[in-house]
C-alpha cells in the first residue's frame, strides 16, 4: 500500500475491483444496485394476521372467487349453441354475399357482350340502310310514277282536311267528292 489506509465504509469488495453496498439484517443479506437478487415474498400464516374467523372468511372468499373464475371461463350449452348459430349465420351471409357478387359480375359481363352485339347490329343496319338508299334512283321512280302510272303532284285545291276523330284515324266508306 502506498501510504493510504483502507477505511471500512460498509462496502464489500469483490475480487474484480467492483464495489457493492450491502448490509446484514435479520431478514437476510441485501445487495443494492443492478445486481439485486429477487427474493420471493414471505407468506404470513393466517394465525399471525388475526383471528381464525378472519382466516376462514378469507379462505371462503378465495374459493368463491376461484369458482366465479371457473364459471366465467367455462362455456355452457346455451352459450355454445348461440355462438355456433352466430358463426353459421355469419358464414351463410358471407357465402350469400360471394354468390351475389359472382352473379352480379356474370350479369355485367353478359350486359357488356349484349351491348357489343347491339353496336355490331346497329353498324350492320346502318350499312344496309345506306346501301338501300344509294341503290334507289329517285329520278327513275319519279319518271315511272308520272309517265307510266299517270300520277300528278297534288295542288293546294286538291288537299282536303278532315277534323280529327276520337279514334285518331279516318275510314273512307265512299269516294271523296271533287
């Protein structure tokens, strides 16, 4: 030692140079710091806490609490039936939803195919109509009507207007006077 005296500070030295603070007591040896040992709490017997009536009451309450826990955790038959019914109903609703979703998807595809077919038919119809209109020579029709069939254009004095009837059409039972 180089001139310093060791002083007893109540600390104990381990061989590695670390110092821990400790104390002896009737309950046992305690070590403070980050190396504290965990000890189990001591249970005090019922006779020491009070009288026997308190101990019996405490024991009955603990048994009652344990029974209530068991009842709460146990599944009785009505609860199990209701739970099973709820699960089955939920599964049925999910299945119905998926079937409905599939049906809607199929109908949407069908509608799309029908719309495509409708557009194709309209295009064909327009093409046929324009072909018919271009194939008819209106001058030829006019010449045949006037020259061969003896038709004439209607004049203002040859048009007769009739009052509208309830049935919205006119039946001609005899010739119209000129």
